[in-house]
């Protein structure tokens, strides 16, 4: 996986330099440049992350573990704090230990084991380690379907998380039926105005957005925001996520006036609620910088790119694909400005 990160990082940097220096005029880099944009958009799309993991940790905390209960509570508190900080690498070891304890104490097919597996899968997904995350999500889903029934809300959570991962991979054919099934379960069991319904609607919007179906995605984003904001509050991190992605859609449509205040509000929420050193703040900085770049406002874009790069390098490491995204965008902003050569 480390080698994969390194290859993706160099791929992104080289293609960005090719785009910025005008290699497109020879037709040499057009397909690669479009592929880069698609990859970067997928990498930068945010999903449920910390909030979903906390939900799983609450399930674990409420489960009796006998003589291991105190240690389990300590582990869940440690994992929650690390995930809140965006320090997913440090969260792997305690998350793996949590799975081992749950399997030993409760048995391999207990519903709480599914929660520990899902929590570990989220951690691997945030590190970009999809090969580790997929079987964990699949096993969690199988346990829940057997133990809870096919229409239980916990089954919807597993379906949603697995679909998120497939979407990040660009495997939309696998993701769509999972998203649709999760949404149907949540609407049926929780009601159409529940915030989890808003989350499912948001994730459908993201998938259509990434496929370029902006007209389909827009009302889904708007419905999601209308469900999540009243339920969770105007400064909730999930609200910031929807605002960010809705802004991304407006930017893709060229509606920069609509995008700017959404980016700014998303950034402000994340800085206030998550802290200025959180990886999601780096995403907001990068995206706001991209808006300024496409408008030709390089003076406003450059310091935001630089802050995003420093933050991602510090929190995610030097070979993470999200860092490659910021480096690629900085290359576009600092290379020769020849708009007529752009795709």
C-alpha cells in the first residue's frame, strides 16, 4: 500500500506539471489530465468519517464485556479522540485490539463484533487502505444481516459504508444498488426526515456528482442539507461536508458566486468544531483555493494551497494521495497561465 501511495503521488504531481506547463497543446496529456481530475475529485470527496465511527463506538460501549469492560471503554475513548483529530494511523492498533476482544468475549458472529469491524474498516478507508477495508465491511454486513435481519438500520449503515468505499474507487455500478437499498431501509425504519436519511441522500448525490450527473446530484444535495441542518445544527461537521460538496458542484457548473460562501462557511465550521489542524480543514482550504485559482485569483489561492499542503503533510504523511491533490493543484496555480490550453 505504501508503494501504491507513492505511485499515485508521483502520478498526480507529474500530470499536474504537464497540465500547468502546457503539454496539452500537443494533445499528449489530455486523457491523462482528465483522468487526474477524476481521480482527484474522488479522493477529495468526503463521506461520513468521524460521525459514523462514533456511532459504532457507542454501540460497543453499551455492550457488556464482563471483566474487559473497563479496558473496552478506555479503548473506545482513545479511538474516538484519535479519529476526531484525524489521526487514523494511530487509531489502527486500538481498533484492531477492540475487534480481538469482541470476538473473544462475544463470539465471532455477535452484532457488536460487526460494529468493531466497521470501526476498523472506517479507519483503514481513511488511510486509503481499501484492500484491508473491503473485507471488514463485507463481514460486518454479513453479520448484521444474519443477526438483525435484512431491513435493520445497522444493515443500512454497513451498506452505506461499503458503497462509500466503492464510490471512492470509482466503482459506481457496485455502489448504486447499495446506496439505494440503504436509503430505502432508512426511510422505512427511521422515517423520511431522519438525519440518517439525509446522510444516505447526500451519498447518492456524491456518487452522481462524481459521474458528472450534476443535474441529478443538485436536488439531492439540497434535500440532504435540508434534513441534516435542522436535525444536527448549523455548525455540525456533517453540515460542513454537505456545504463543501454542494460548493464543489456549483464550481463545476461555473457558478462561482454560489460556491464561494458555501466553501467559506464549510471552512469556518470545520476550523471551529474540528480544530485548525484537522485533515478536513485541509480539504476546505484546498477547495477554496481551487475556486480562487479557476477565477484567476492566484494571490488568494496560493497561501491556501500552502497551508493545505503543510497541514496534510503533518497529519497524513508525505505519501498520502490527499497530499498529492494539494501538490497537483499548487502546480497548476504556479505554472504558466494559458487558459486557452485548458481542457
